[in-house]
C-alpha cells in the first residue's frame, strides 16, 4: 500500500532539491534520513521533514509494517515564482524570480517473493554455465596459428 506526503510552496528551487533525490530514492526511510543528516544542504533538511511526515502517515494505516517500506517515488515540481525587481543600470529595473517547489514523497512496501519463486531463483543461480579455462583458450589459438594456408603454387 502506498503512503504519501506532500509539501507545497516551499521556498527552494526544484533544481536544487532534485540533487538529493537520487541519493534516497529506493532506500529505506530510516536509512534515507541517516544519509540526509550528513549533508549540508537546505534541501536535505526539508526532505527529512517530508520523509518523517510520510512515515507518520504510514503508521496510521493498520496492518502495515514500517520496516518493509521504501521510498518508491520522490518528485520536486515547480511552484509559482515570486517576482521581485532589482535596480539595474541606467535607471532600469531587472526582474528576479524567487522560485518555489511542490515536493511529493511516496512510500511503498517492498514486494516479497513467494517461496516457489525463491526456489526457482536459487536453481537458476546454481546452473551456471561452465566457463572455458584460459589454458583451453590458449590451445585453440595455437591450433589456429599452426594451421597455415596452403602455399600458393610458384610460377
């Protein structure tokens, strides 16, 4: 079952927030928080709060094991930009955009393999192809070299 947390109108650019998404996507939420604690970015602190909110939402669902959750989706979309003006040269005004973000985190349960699928996976791993040893490869190469083309008839 998917649990979700969303924050909107956060005063950080989506481009800066997207830098931390590959670090935590697909990981356990507790591990993701531990990774983000070691970073010196504003986005990491915002992501910690959001992941904590998603965990709190998951705890409300009965029959859901928190230990089996992972971050299945994390998205930073653009929000509205605040437009401000700054004095430019020769009496002009240049526009500054202060961007905002809408951030979504989804937690999902890890898919568990049934016992039959696990047994089949173990059988496939045990049937590893027999690799040719390097000595046999050397023998084949020597045989190819020793087989010379028939000499052309002299005129």
